[in-house]
């Protein structure tokens, strides 16, 4: 009985002091595995943050708007629209971008404030202008919304082109 009391007391002391020298082999393996997973997760997080920063930087640079570029974008977008319509859809995601490309991080857009397009920066602003000038006159709508909520905060913004069935 005294031996089990001593063993129990030693285990309690090790837990209280956080002395890893008393870890079992299984506890040590689990500890090392969790530590390695945390390091890998941090590395992945760092790579993702770097890729996101590069994406934001590239999307801040406007595209030269030429008649050739307009024709290319129209071809690409109309291909997406056609494919979606054939599936019976009435909207298609045409652009997704970080909320950092809104001067207010997407607050006005999320709250459906009237002037939300004025918060757009870089290529998202150009995409909005392209819709306004070339697609809206043809009857296409634009739905803009926050499409993900990391840690409960606004994340990426999505632009969806919408259309209704023709009235008969």
C-alpha cells in the first residue's frame, strides 16, 4: 500500500511541476507529435499569409484596359455564364478576393450600404466597373458578399453575376 501511495504522490508532483522527465513513452510521443504538428501548422500559416500578401499586392495593380482585354474578359465571363446556365444556375462566382481590397475591409459591402462600391480598390474596382459598363446594360446583376468568416470576422469577398430567366 505504501508503494502505490508513493507512486501516486510522484505522479502528482510531476504534474504539478510540469516536469517532463516523468512522462511515459506514450505521453512523450504525443507531446512530440503535437509539437511537430504545431510547427507544421505555423509553417503552413506563414506560407498562407505570404501567399495572401502577394495576392493582395498583385490585385492592387490595375490591369491595362484595352479593347483586346475587354474582349478577352467578355469571352471568359460569358463562357462561365453559359456553363452555369446550362446547369440551371442563376448566378456564378466570377471573382473572389481578400477583404483587404476594400478600404473598410468589407464593412460597407457587408452592411449593404449604398456607396459600398466606392470602397473597392485595385482590380476588384475594375471588375465592378466592367460589370457596370459592359454587363449590367445586358441585364446581368452583381451580387457582392462576404463569402467566408475566419475567426468570426469578415474574410474574402465574392462577386457573383446573376440573371433571371427570360419572361414569356
